C-alpha cells in the first residue's frame, strides 16, 4: 500500500503549524476571557486572536498543494468531501484528485 500523499510530500507539517496557530489562538482567547476585566483589553485580545486564527486558516488553505498541478488540497477536501470526512480524506489520500500525481 502506498504512503498517504500528504505525508509523502511532507506537507503534513504545514497542517500541524496551522493547527498550532489555531489552537494557540483559541486557548489565548479563553484565558484572556477569564482573566481580563478591562473591556478594551478584551477587544484587543479578541482582534489579535481573530488575526492569528485567520493566518492559521489561510496558511492551511493555501500552502498545502500538489507539487505538480498546485491544487490546494485542503481547499479541495473542504469543498468536495462530506463535512465529517474531509480531514480523514486529507490524511489518507494517495493520489492528487486533479492530476493523479502520487508518490507510492
């Protein structure tokens, strides 16, 4: 059986980076929400959290690509796979759905 393409192209680390950004932002939001009394500070932290969340999401959406045809795999998975299976597909697929590129 061939290796999942995300792993074979070493792009799974990009998803880990994006996940770390997103989880860090979520944790920071809840810590700030429980610790900050000043509404202005809460707004500033909320805006920073939103920026970090967006950076993490866009990094995942636009950086994980097929090395041949440049199809954005996360974007494709979100658009075409069932909402409960897109991440499973992303970590299991062995061939680019567009150009059929594989590293097996």
